[in-house]
């Protein structure tokens, strides 16, 4: 029976009638700015129980699907909605979070080099969060026909022990989406990786984006274009279907962008502030696409917020 489409959803027949589980990593961008007390680096806490008590003391709570912002999360949320899956977020500060759960604004990351990066063993930290963090527990995958996980490299590493338990307990159910190099994916996960690569950026597909949202864009492409043709296919079947889909597409050339200092970038932002209406997304696209200036998203955010504060103070 062919799947039925209904606006942003597709009706697939799963054995047992249970929905799949979609997992995505958390994002730095949040709808509410975290307070100083809810920033991991500001507290030097390595005790999940103490961190949990402190971060949950904040008064502003929003459902996770409303708190997290940015394209990566939006793509994952759309993918989950499209196949009526349960959406979970793997968070370096909160553990596993159901998308409907109200959460505080916080800042913590598994990526290195940030002021709120986890110090020490990220796998141990996450395991302790799952046991004694703000939201102890994990997704129930016992009846899920599929578990689709879109993860950046740091979060893939952090979640490694949980993923191996999943593949051992429920072989054949995991579909993994990541930009991580094959050599950085453990051998026991290789067969679960859906082989998306930068051919996904071919303009014909309309899936272009940044490295930070690649995994989630790939997962959305999978649920829209691959899964409907073979909902109960094996990982090998699905991997072949992905390659068949990409084979007729090409990898676009990487844009050449010049570097700029922080002062130069902020000067450009001030000069073009009115042209983009003070909107961060439009400003980033203008810098990269129109002006040909390189600017990593985390760096851009800090510089943009600085310009915004200066302009607000000048009014």
C-alpha cells in the first residue's frame, strides 16, 4: 500500500502501530537567553546533580520544541512531524529531553573550544546526566520500528555508549545521519550510517545549508524521499536508496570567502543594519553570499549581539 500524504505528514504503516523515534542534538540558539547561573562554564560544575538543581532554578520554561532555534532543529522537527515520530533532543546540559517537555534556557555544549564546553569525559558526563540530571531517563525505543538520529560529531561521540546499547538490543533499527568522517564513526555504527555526502548540496535538490545543519537536512531528505518507498526496508536497503538518489547529482564547488577581523565584521554589520532590518539570519546571508566574507556562526552570533547592543544604546 502506498503511503498517504496529508499536508506536512505522511501516513506509513508500522508493525505494531508504534511511531518511530527521531533524535537530534541540541542547538546553541535558544528563544530565551540563559542567565549566568544557567551557563555551565560560569559555574565550573562537574556534578550533574548540582548542575541540575542550579539550572532548574530558572523561572522561564518553554517546551523544548519552542526553546531551541535554528535551522538544524527546525529540519529535525519537520522530519519528525512528517512521519508522526516522537521527537527527542540529546542535550549536553539536560540529557535526553522529549520535545514537549518544558525546559529552562541554558548554555552547555559537547563541542570543544566554547566557554560552556563540558570539561573532561563527555561520555561520562552524559551518562551521569541521564541518571541524575534535570530530566533523568531516556527515550523508550523498545517498540519503535526505527530510530533516526541526526548528530554532529561531538554529540555522536557523547552518545556513543547509548547508541551501541541500542544497536545491540534492537539490531537493524538505527538510521544515523552525520557529517562525521567515516573514520570517526565507530565500526559498530557503520552499517547504520545513511551515506549522505555533499551531493545533498546540489541546487537541484534544494537542500543546501551549512555544516552545522547537514545531519538534520539529510534526515529530512531521507524521510521525505527515501523512507516512503521502503518504510520497513533494512539499513542496507535504505543506504542503497540514498546512494541511488545521490548518484545523479553533483557536489557544488565551495564558495570562496575572504577572512575579516572582528572589527571589520562589525563595521560591515553597522553599515548594512538597516538594509537587513536588523535581522540576524539576513545579515549572515548578506555577509557570506553578497559580500563574500567568511564568518562562523558562533562567532557571528557574538559579534551581531554586540552590534545590536551598541545600536540600542545609541537610540
